[in-house]
C-alpha cells in the first residue's frame, strides 16, 4: 500500500520536463517571419522620389548658362568697316595699260591669287578681254563668276563685275566722264586694295570728289 501514492509523483515529474522541450521547439518558427518583411517596404519607396528631382534641377541650370552666350559676340560683329587702300601709279594714257600689267605681276608674285584681281580699262579694252569676248559674252562672264583667274573688263561694264580683294584701273584714255564714273565704282568693288594707273592730277580730282 505505500507504493500507490508514490506513482503519481513520478509521473508528474516526468511530465514537467517533457512540456519544456515542446515549448522550445515552437519558439524558432516566428523568428524568420518578421525579418524579411520590414526590409521589403523601404525598397520601392527610395527610387521613386529620386527620379523626378534630377531633371527639374538640370533644366534651369542649362538655360542660365546659354543666356550670356549670344549677348557677348553680338557686339564684336557689329563694328567691322573696311575701306580699301588706294595706290597711285603715275602713267600716261598710252602707258597706263602696261603699268597695270606690271602691277598685276607684282601682286601675283607677292602671293595674291589670280582670282582675287580685277583689272578695268577706261579706254581700249585689254587684249585678253577682246579675245574672250570673241567667244560670246556668256562664256566671258562665266570666267568672271568662276573667279579662278585675273579678269579684265571695260570700265563701262564694271557695274556688272563682282567685288574682288584687289581692283586695278588702267586710265588708258576714254572720255572724261568714263574716268569719273569708273574710279568711284572701282573703289566700291575693291575689298582691300585699289591700284590706279594714270595721270595723278586727274585721278586725285576724281577720287577726291567721288570718295
């Protein structure tokens, strides 16, 4: 009979430690669940606000840099008046054409391109012009437009000629009115240099009133 009350005490002590490992097994299950969940929330929020901000900041900076650009060089282009230099070579009406030929040779020897020189005559035309006009005015003026060689023309048709850096005028005769019209026109056609071969008094009087 004394063994009966001792049996339930042994079973109660055995049940106590059995319950403890069962509770310890359930504890590790909730640990991994809260870990990844909060980490997933900040990822979609971070790239969202950063994308709209950079384009808004770049556009006003680029516009501000472009504004002072055009204002600066506009003033420098405004002032650039160029007047050609005038060189007078004394010569008689008979020797004016030869003096013009020598002037052209000196220009070419100094480095001027043939297409930069225009020669005008107030009296008899240059032999080259006579020869080229024999093929017709179309081919004659086509060579002028090509601008690859020295062009010789009568001062009467100088208004049709385009501007060239150097204009040489041979005052080799012709009426006084032709000389008076040719010199101011040649001065307007010359981009850098005007060379006049003829009577100095006649040339100075015409250029003095026409300039």
